[in-house]
C-alpha cells in the first residue's frame, strides 16, 4: 500500500475508476450527485491546478476547509495533498468556505456557492473572496505536481501522510454518513474508504423519513452515526 495520499488515491482510480466513490445528497435542496473515482480525480486535478496557478499554493503551506458535509470537501482535501500542502484545523494559508463565509485564509479566501456541479455565485462576492465556481472550470483535468509530498510530509495538523494512512481502517463497504469528511475523524474514514475499495453516500440535511428507502436504493451496507 502506498504511504503517500495522492498515490493511494491514484491506485484507487486505477483499480476501479468507473465505480461510484462518493454519492452526495442534500435533502433541503433535493440535490443528488454521484462521483466515480475518475470523476473525482478530474475535479481534484482541476482544483489542484487552480491552487497552484491562481493562488501560488506551495509545499509547506496549509489549507483550512470551512465547508459543511459536502462532496467538495473531499475534492479540496485530495487537491491540497496533491500539491504538497497540508490541511489544518486552524487558520490556513488559504481557506475554502461556503456561502456564509465562516472562515478566512491568511493569504487567500476562496468560496463555493455549494450549488449543483460546483456552480458559481449568482451575486457579487465581498472584496477579497474568490469564487471557486467561476474559476475551477478554466483549469485542466490533469495535474502534475512540481514538488509532490513524501510519506513524512504533513497531511493534517500533526499527522503525516503515512501516519494518516496507517491509522485509517480500510473500509470495503458502501457506507452512509452525515458527518463532515474533512476533520480528523472524517479524513481517517475517507482514507479508509479509498484504501479499502469502499464507497460513501454522504447526506447533508438528512430527512430521517427517507433513510430506509435511501439505504435500499443506494445499496448501503452500513449507516455510520455521528
């Protein structure tokens, strides 16, 4: 097994790229989007190119993710690792935030409207905040890192790439979750799914009356609480 997170994800793409990796629901808006490993990799590459080309993110710098449970959080985590930067629970060099702008980055703040397919904001943004949806589509879906991470590179706070991979229990099931996948425990779950060949149904604003039917429709093996 790879000891570096981008290589671990690339292996998952090669293993079964067309299979669903992440299925996202928002029961407030009615949104559903399904991302295969290949589609996720395309989003990761576009975002990684954006981070390097537009925001000059470098090895040793940090990204803070201030999004609710959302598929873009997974994309941003994988993109951050791809460029050699690390995630932080504190204030990042760069921050990705939702439409309520709960956090800011030290140098750059990027916001997503959290619209379907990563769409752009429909209204002007405050000064100093960049629109992810307006910029990401302009970037190629192949990314070649200038300075790729190593097993001992930081991945999240004090955890290195190999430590995060080593502490993540492999998950081969299709699991349903409602929690964020970008804090310490969520990242361990995400990495476990990537390494174990499983998949995730991520539900935001879950309508409890729809849970039983969703488990059946999505062929969920386990529902994880919290």
